[in-house]
């Protein structure tokens, strides 16, 4: 993509973030054809909004093909959290495990090992808020969603967990209640098996941001699939033996 096309896609997606109508699609001349182009649009959206990335949602375990979406600093909130339902009208929620960087990561750190990763991060529970700047989540092409922060609408996170073994993360019991209804109850079920693997792939990825500040949160995918709330709902994600996170969607 030419710089002007990246800027046009970013302008349109940033406009929706500011309250303009949602997009049916990106115009023909401003559509990403690769994830690298989608990532460049994300960077331009951050600049257009005057925002920084508090973290990233990631998917995939291969550094050469892992994908990520920035989490806006203004949309990363500690539990208990409140989001205006009108700001994230898709109202998607996913219970996840995330990792908070306890040291800055630079361009020179792309050879990090799994053992080094464990020393660099803290484990934090999370609820991802899923939203889209397009009129249809399901009918939007994957790379367009990727440009749109991989449909991230926000992130709710908890305090770091102490003494977490990899086996606990692989078999973790998670329950999700939405509006007083239990919509999911699982043991294990992370799409990668071990949630550390997508985060590690992101850190190793050739195209990831060169500098990741201390405190950056990397969230790694839902243990229980995608569920939708309604305006006014309270969402509770319970993590077996580790407590719970809460999120309310203000009508």
C-alpha cells in the first residue's frame, strides 16, 4: 500500500472511533492485502487518535505469521471496569490470560526463549472487549479486521498472579457470567493449549513494534469463545482458585 492509502484507511477507522458511522467496508484503494499493511494502518490509527498502545491482542504461535491488534491506552482498564455500551456496541466479551511485561522489550530481543519469557512477564487475568468499526463483524474480511485492531474494543485486567505454573494455565477452569447467566464454564480450552505461546511468538515476530515498554499487556485469546452482552449487563469472569474480574456495560 502507498502511504496515502494507509492514511486513508486509518482516517476512516479513526473516524468511527470518534463516533462517526460504522463502515460497510474499506474503499478499494485503501484495503490491506497483507498483515504487514494492516499493522501499518493500526500504527496510523494510533497516531490519528493521539493514542498509545497499552497492549496487544495476539493470535498464532508462529513468529512469521502471528497477528496482533493494539489495545488503546484509553480502553485498558483495571477490574472492576465500566464501558459505555454505545462506545462498544458489539458488546463482545472473552475471558483470557494475558502477560504484563516487567521489563522493556526492544528490537534486539526477538530471540527471547520461553524460559526468558517467563522471567520477563507477570501473568494477569483479562476480559477482552470485542468490537468492530464495521457494520458487520462476521462479514468483514480478516485483514480488514486486522487493520481495525483485530476487532479489539478494550481490555479489562486484574492484578498479577503469583506462583503460576504452565500446567495451571493449560488446565485453568474459567466461568463466564453475562447479565446473571452462565454462558460458559470450561477447564483448559485455550486455542494454543499454552497461552504463553502466542505471546512469545509476538515478541519474536519480525514485524512487531520495535519497542514495547514495561507494563505492556499482551492478551492471548479466549478460553471460552466469544460471547455477547447487552446494554446494562454485568460481566463476571471467574478463574478457578484465582478470583474474578468484573465489567459493566453502562446503558
